[in-house]
């Protein structure tokens, strides 16, 4: 009886292992297939004009995506400046000041909900919050939408990484008379720096390919929106106006009747995919180094 039960358990374990391996291989095959397709079609459409010329006017073929690339860079940069500090401060509160406080439990609960919230809902929310009252689309509104998406990711990752720091470090610093804020910024942050960087990179990768929030906030057009004609801000975008960006441009080009535009949509997809892949690899390497140091 016992032998039969043991044989059945081993058979079930083998079946689950094989099933898990099969589905893992299926996922890898589809991932490689998608990456290969994007790379094959994207490289063929990626030339010097793609990086140097602005998007073409409506119903006119040709052009590039230089203005959309710059717009995406500035929107993402502004989102980082808004979302990352708030997320880090939220993670510090959850880890260092309110671990068991009821407010922290509530914050964690709503952070988990916000992480799973469809990005289009965040776009509609920012549309009602900023776009309508301000009277028009803007890169700033798009950055706020992306920052909201980044915020819970950075906060929860920061909390988890700070919680991994041994309490002995905190107690030693406080015993030596170090103020609480200095203990956090100069000791705890340094001990968890790789994990914090990993969380930030993952949050950036999370928002890099978002389209729906920008459709409702930054919108898109085919011009360079320079902040000034000359001076130190000559090559900075005016974020108070509608701002071109890659994801919305890809969406519009993919639905166009022109093969040239469809090719540029593949090239833009390749650029975003490559950027996200690089960020993900860097995050994995940094996190592996953190784990190795702790081991």
C-alpha cells in the first residue's frame, strides 16, 4: 500500500515537472518568435532618417521618428523625476517608520491595487485631473500618468529591499548617536543600493512601452516642440504642449495604409523593445550582484 502510494506520488511529481517544462518552453518559444519578428522587420526599416527626421505630416509618406524619440525621452525623464522620489519616500516610510501601522497596511493594499490597475484608467484619470482643467494635452500630463504607474512599483520594491537590510546595522548606527534620517540615507540606502536601483529600472521598463495613458494625456503630433529658439534650453521640449512620443506614433503608423509607415512602426517597436530588454538585463545583473554580496 505504501509502495503504491509512493509510486503514485512520484508519477504525479514527474507529470507536473514535465507539464511545467512544456509550458515554460512554449512561453520561451513565443518570446523568441516575437523578438525575432520585431528585430527582422525593425532592422530593415531602421535607417539614418529614422533617427534624424521628424514624423511625416498626415497622409504623406516618409519622414522619421526623431521628434517622437526625443519626446519619449523627455516624458520618461520627467516621470522619473516625479515618480521615483515619491516612491522611494513611500518605501522608506513603509519599511522604516510604519511597518505594522494600520496606515501602512492600507498603503500596501492600495499599492497592490494600483499596480494591477489598467493603464488606460490612469490615463483617463489624469485626463480629467489635468488635461481638461488646463485646456489641452501636454507632455507634463503624460509624465504624471507614467509617474503614477511607476509610484507603487518603486514604493513596494524599495520597501522589500530596505526590509532585507539587517536590523543590526540600524541598531549600531543609532547606538553611535546617528540621527534616524542619517542612518537611513547613509547606511540603509547604501546597504540596499543595488536593490533600489533594480526597482527603479524595473519601474522605468514598466512604463517605457505604455501607449494608452499617453493617448489621453500627451497625445501626439509631427513637430519638434522646442522650449526656446536659442540659449541653454534650445534642445529641450516644451512640456506644456502636446508632445510627440514613440508609443502613440507606433500605434498610428501601424494602422496607416502606407508600407513605409508600417515599417517605421516596426523600427520604433524594435527600439522600445531593445531599450526595455537592456533595462531588464541591467536590473537582473544588479540584483544578482546584490544577492552575491549578501551571500
